[in-house]
C-alpha cells in the first residue's frame, strides 16, 4: 500500500492573486468571457456569498468559449446530442478517453488547488489508495498490481502545470464516481454551495459539478449552474435546463418525488456532496 509522509514545512500556501488563475489557458484571461459574466442570476435572485480566493470564487471566473460553441468529444467528433449545453468551458479535454464525468470534477478541484498549494492536491483511487501530487513530483509514484497499489519510484520533477496534467491522467485512469463519492461528505440539496458535486458512485455512475449558486432573498429558494463531462470524454460544458427552459442554465435546487433531474442523468436528492 502507498504511504508517504509529507513534511509540514512544505505546506505553504501560495499568495492569493488579485484575479483568478487558470493555468491551462494559452491566451490572456478575459473576465468578460467568464461564467459569472455570461450567466446573470435568475430574476430577483442574488449570488450567494463566497470567500475571496475560495473555490467558489474561482469557479465563477471560469473562462467560457464563444457563444454557440459545440461540445466535442476527445477525438474531435461532435457530442450527440448538442441540445443539453448552454456554454462550453474553455479548458482542454485531452486526446484520450480519460476526462469523463467524475474526472471533470477532479480536474476542476485540482486546478483550483494548484493555484493555492500544489501539495494539497490528492485524490483517492477506486481501490481506496490516496495519491498525492506532492509525492508524485517528489519521485514517489505507484504501480497497480492486481487490486493493490504499491509504491514505485519515478523521476522527480518540478511541480509544473504539465506535471499536474500527467498526474491527473493517471488519476483519471484509476479513479471514478465510486472514489469521488466516497471521499466527499453529503450535504442537503437546498444548502448547495459552488464546488459541491452531485455524484452517484457506480458502474454506471455520474457526477455533475455545481459551478455557482444564487438565492431568492424572499423565498430562499436556491438555483445552481451545473457542469459536466460525460462518456466518452468530452468538453466540459454548462448544462441547459431542459425541464424549465425559462431558467436558461439555472436549475432550481429542489427535488421532485425525491429526484433531481439534469439533462442526461437523474440524481436522488441525497446525492449532493462536498469536498472534505
């Protein structure tokens, strides 16, 4: 089993930036093309408060591709259907069939943590083993042997974004909805916050990330913007509310007969979870 000690002295946070960082971008960041700029809250609602520098604030700043952009699979083919997305997040998918639904939730969380403290990045594999990015770049890798995961040396490298992507591709290979579901704690649907994940662990299972939340000050009903990848691996996209099209991309955070519907998956009301 993989067990490594991580020195406390290495856990220093990077200083907070005056603007969100999206390390994968190859062009200047444009706040006018961000999620929060594209999608105003539903009529009469206000975005819930988030802490400056938090994951929720970072998600609100996610860059989007131009309006009308199609969702494409990892191999360039068009997703079928093209009717379930309201926007495409401007983030790479990779050329392999790896960054699927749970992997998209992992990717977003890891990218945010990378801007704050690369040694905080870790995810559980389906086997239960906890794999830390700091160990990975320090030269402490792993090998899968049957149902076990054992320590294995690898070349040490700098904690660059390219190294993060290599690490994540390995995590994507051995993690999934089961592991993501187990490493998160349940929260009530009506108390959703940006960064929470709707997740059913299973084969098949699915995961959808809550990107933003708004609330009506009178009724206290909450609404959410949701994002997913799917199978095969495809562009991460903001979902369109096909059940209540008048809400556009916002989803009312309320269960109907114990279920919460998204365009390609219906979740049970108790399947909202939060990173620990």
